[in-house]
């Protein structure tokens, strides 16, 4: 085995030892909270055994999941969303919107909502959870890579950096993740490697007959790199400059400044047994594992991650005990007997003997006094009061009262109910706020990866804020719709971007709320219906709602459509005048055509009359000249350069008594040349 592998395995074991030692109290509390709140194992083991030996009940009425669901489902309805903003002069707003769409696509395609919900559920129930960012091929038949966000279902298999002090993993220098792999998968993926698990210190490492435990070791090291500024103000790494040195020299670009900056390099190692199975450099600068903490308490440098139900466990135990005691008192009490004088039960002895177990229509008795049943034993009032007190204690320590849980309480007005609900939201806001911080770091990791994953020209699918998908070409020139004939580039490899995370209802929830409020507004002010009709239709879930909105929008008054009424009337008047002018020009053209046709017919008749006295050469010359004049007319063709006049053959004089030919009136034909003598 290579010396380098020995060093990696040694560093991994040391890191694992420090993590387990410094974080064992949180791991023990996490497992205890899970079994208590989710698996309802709430009786102390010793007491439970003693009561079982005495055949006494151990009832568990677990009220904690309802409190947890109240907080977690509130996070689901108001899930944080990532918003990207441009920072430097090489970034732009349109590209930022494309990046926002890519992040929404990543969240949708990788089921990121499952990762977020799983992490916040575990943080509220147990104390902390994790979200993971990974990179994989987009499809089986392509080399394009996509980013995905995955859930970590078992946080106990994750060992964080023991020296971390931030609320996220931005300062982690290492992270260890245990994962189980079947022997068939291990043999297929690592042929010839020893099928033995890594010998770690965690109790979760184990060997099975059909599986192997491998260690995923993430390591982040600080390194120095040199950045250069070229004569065109372009800034790039020294390695990138040297790899394209010929291009920059040919372009006449020279180095004008340089400096050394701090950077980080992240590497993933897959370790099995005592050797490194894989070494995978990571494109980003952060370890892609993000914690979601519950409530954090720091005591003398030691961090404690507390669950929502941490302080409610003792009230829950008291509630279980007193409810069990009440049940036990009633269940073990004897049945209420019948009391009567001696001899009163001689008749129907069998029925009297089974009166506490069977229903009889009637039972006879002897004597003059009827037997009387004694009143049943009443529950212990003290036990009932203590159980109710324990239930209120659970609500008090978590800050969630009946109004927050949707139950009927002493609040009667809507304002009072909303105020109590806000109190509950405030007392548990640290849960959703910690999720917001975690999602912000998830977005930071994704934003850091995008320039390294989407490097070549390709068409990516993005999701808009209205959850409508569309395809956008990136890293290539595309027509700019805002500039006629212009081009633009959505370059994901250039520019710096920052992000913010906002918390609020989803787009569908906002749309439903908007539709409800619009309907109420129209009911209160019906005159607004013609103006708001298209907006109301857009926010409804009817079939063809968008088509209805378009039709209603066409009926809006011009001021609502952003038009000037006076300008609109002027445009309409201009259109009417243009239409009348075109009609007049058409009528004038038809009249001129009619005059030309009449002149042409008159000239034709005259030529026919002269035809008997003209030679064929004279007739042909007149026809050619007439056609040339007709083609040169502006009413037939656009003006062109006049063609040279044809050379007419010598013409014979007209016969005696015939007048020479005269040009017709109207100017349609030019005068033909006089025949030569």
C-alpha cells in the first residue's frame, strides 16, 4: 500500500477519535430523544420491569409528536427559498434570474423538500439533522453533470469537525460519514479489494455477513494561490493563465498585477478496511454536508444541541404515570354490588349471581324491600388534577398552547386566537430560523459549484417563480429579445453572485390567498370586478384559467392597459383617414385606368381603319412603339431608364385622299414618326 494511503487512513482515524470524544453527549441525547418522542419508550426501564412483574399497567399517552408536527408542518408551509443577486460588474440581473431558475430546478429534480423536512424534523425531535449536496450525471446517456440535494436519514453516521464553532459547516476542516454497502456492490465497485470494514471507534461501525462498512472521509485544507490581472482588466488564476499562455500572448495580453490569496481545497476519500478505495477532488470550497441544529447551548466551549421536546420529557412521564394510576384505580376497584335483606336473592339466584356480567330483562326478589346497587367508585380527583397539570406543563415548557395546536381554548375572539398563535410561533421560531441558516449555506455551496458544473454550452431546464419550467441556452450566444437583432450570453462561469434566503408561503399558497382576498374585495366593492377580473382568473385553478384571464384582459379600459385614451383616439382617427385615403387612391386609379382603356380602344379602331393603307412594316413599328410607351407608363411599372427608340423602317406615303395619322387626345400614346417620303 502506498505511503500516501497510510497517511490518509491515519488522519481519518484521528479525526474520528476526536469527533466521537467531543460529541458523544450529543449523540447519546439524540438517540434518547428519538426513542422517547418517536418510539414512545417513555417509562424508565427499572420501573417498567417492576410493574410488569406485579402485573401492573404501564400506559403511554404520547403527546409530544403533536407538538413536533405543529412546528415541522409550519416549516413545510413556509419553506425558505433561495434568491441570488449579482455582486460585481461581470454579473448581471438576467443571469442571476437564470441561476435562480437552476437552483429551483435542482431542488425540484432532487426532491430537496424531503431533505429539508427530514432535517428540520430530526432537529426538533432529536436535536440536529443534516442536509447533503452532491454532483451526479444528469442522465444515463449524457456526460452533463447536475447538482442534487439529498437527505441524511441517519445523522448518527455523520461525524462533524469537533473544532467547529459556526452555525453551519462553513468552517469544517473534516467530516466522516459511515455508509453500509452490500458485498455484491462492494465487489462490483472495488474488484480485488478486501471485503473488510474500516476499524473505527464509533459503536455504529460493524461487520455483517452480507455487508461491509466503508468510510467517506472529507478533508478541507487551506492553500495559497496566485491570481493575475491582465492588461484588459481580466482577473484569473495563475494556473489558468499558464495553461492558455499561447493564446494570451497571441492576443497581446500582458500581466499588469498579481497577488497571493487564501483558498481551500476539498477532497473526498473512500476508505475501506485500511486502504483508500477512491480519491475524488471536489470542485467547491466547502464540505457539502450542512447541519440543521435545534437549540444550541454552549457551556465552557462544549456545544449542546437540544431538541424541542428536551424539557417536556419529565411532564410527559408524569402525565403517563397519573393517567396510568387513574386507569389502575378504576380497573382494580370491585364491581358495585346489590345490597338487600337476607332472603331477598332466593328467587332467580342464577340471574342475581350474573347481574354484574350479564344484562337481564328482569330479576325477581323475595321480601318487601328491593335490593339496591351501590354507586360505582369515582376516579381519584387528585390523580386527575395532577394529570391535567402535567399536560399544561408540557405546553408551557414548549410555548405551544391550545390555540397553536388548533384546539378550543379560553380565547374567544379571532384577534386573541391569532395573538396566542403568534406567541407559539415566536417560542418555536428558532427551529425554522436554524433551517433558514442551513438552507442559506446549501445555496452557498450550490452557487459555488455552478461555475464548475455548468461549464460548457448547453440547454438547461429552469423553474420560474411561478413554478413553470422552461429551457434556456447557457454559456452561448442567444438572441436578445430586448434588443432587436442583438445577442446576449448567459455565462454561468463569470461574475460573482450572492444570495439571500426568505421565509414565507409557497407560490401556490400565495396564489390561493390572493384569490380569496380578491373575491372578498370584489364582494365589498363590486365596481372593481371589471378591473380585477383578469387578475382573479390568473390566481384560480380552473381549467383554461389563463385563457379566461387573457380574454378578460382584452376587455380592460385603455388606462388600465397602460394606454393613453387621447393617443388611442388619435391613432384610431389616423387609421380611418388612412383607410379613406387608400380607398380614394384606388377609385382614382380605376378611373384613370378606364380612361386609358377607352383611349386604347379608340386608337385600336383608328389603326384598324388605317390598316388597309399601311404596310406590315408600318403596323409592326407602331405596335412596338406603343408597347414601349405602355411599359414606360408610371401607372404600369416604376420609372426606369428609357430604352433607346427603335429604328423605324422607311414608311411609304399615305394614299391620295388619306390624312396623315394624328396622336390621340389624352397623352397616352406618343406621336409616331412621320413616314418618310
